C-alpha cells in the first residue's frame, strides 16, 4: 500500500492531470468522428429506403408549393401533365464523368395547374460554344412523369443567371421562379426517372449516387484507443518506478547487512575468543 500512496505525490498527480486532459480531448474527437459516421449512415439508409420506393403523387409528398421534408429526399413522385418546353433552363457547370456540361430543367405543368420543375438529365457542352450543341426535346402533349425528389439548391456566391440566355448558376428555385410563368413548387424539384411516352432521344440520366462512408468509424476507434493507451502508459510508468524503488531499497538493505556483519567481525577480533564466537563465525559463514 505504501507504494501506491506515493502516487498521490504532486508529481504523479500532475502527470495524471495531463493524461486526463489528453483523454478528454480524445473523447471529444472520437465523439465528433462518431457523429460524422452516424450522419453518413443516415444518408445511406435514406437512400436505400427511398431511391427505389414505390412512387407517390406529388400532392401526397408535397402538400403545398413550399413544403418539403428532408426525410423524403429521393422519394419517387408521379404526375401527369405537360412540359413547358419554351421555358427550358440550363444549369451551368455540371460536370458528369469528368466532362463539362449542363443540367436540363424543364418546368412541368401538372393537371390542375401547379408547376413542378423536372431535371431531365445532363447534356455536354458544345464543341464551338458555351452551350449544348443539342438539347433533346421532351415528349409533347400529355405526359406521365416519374421523378425523385430533391431539395432546391442554395445560391453560390454572386453567381446568377446569364442575362439574355436560358442559363442559371444553380437549381435555386427562387431564381427558377423568375424564369417561369406561374407559381412553382419552391422547395423541391425532381430528377427524372421515367416519362411516358418515351422520347426517341433524351438527356443522359444521372447514375445512382455513391455515398462515401469514409473512415470515420476507424478514426473513432483510434481515438478511444489513444485515450485508453494514455492511462495504460501512465500505469506502466508508475509500476516501473515502484519496481526501481523496491530494487534500490533491497540493495541498500543488503549493503547495510554487510556493514553490520563487518562490524561484528571487528568486535569479535578485538576480544578474547570463546566458544560462542566460534559458533557465530560458523553461522556467518553458512549465511554467506
């Protein structure tokens, strides 16, 4: 017990304080990594649940023009109506598979009057101009469209629509509204899944998104191990010092025993020898 009382000295309490502070920092970093992992897994789970779900009506998914629930991202919606081809918009700076291009937005007037913005897909930048060489037309007349819900995008810096063109910087639905005649669904739009009748040509459809879950879970485990390792290292150092102190004490005790034995021999040499002295010498010899 005496050895462990020594741990309560200022020196070891100071070391303990450093280890505790280090462990707290590790715990906070581990918690951050765990939260990041949970966020990514929630996105993966939502994608798995919604991406190939059965379509619902737009009115069911979006009860009002400005409503949108983040839990409904990727949910397929189905609608019937007509494309407003003359109000087609191109979203700039949309690379796909490493190639520059545009996203093709076509407002869709649903039977009943509301307008829902449909991203029909991707087209490459033209060979001779900063615009597509060709934009495949959507089906004419009455069309049934199935699209996956996506939230409207925020503005990007000071990038705005290009004056005199049908190009916009992002799918910022408030900007899209300025380009479209009539009120639109202002919080969400749709990525095209299918349309009937099927046109002869169409923009390139987007591939299913790949969610990078990263190494957050591994980093979480590493930070926990760092915190535990700090305490184990402190315990090892304390035990090592106790062993060293015990070895030093035993060595000092042995040195003291040798000195006392030498003193006894000197005293015996200075007085007449008796039988008891002979016995003591024999015992000392046996002890050595």
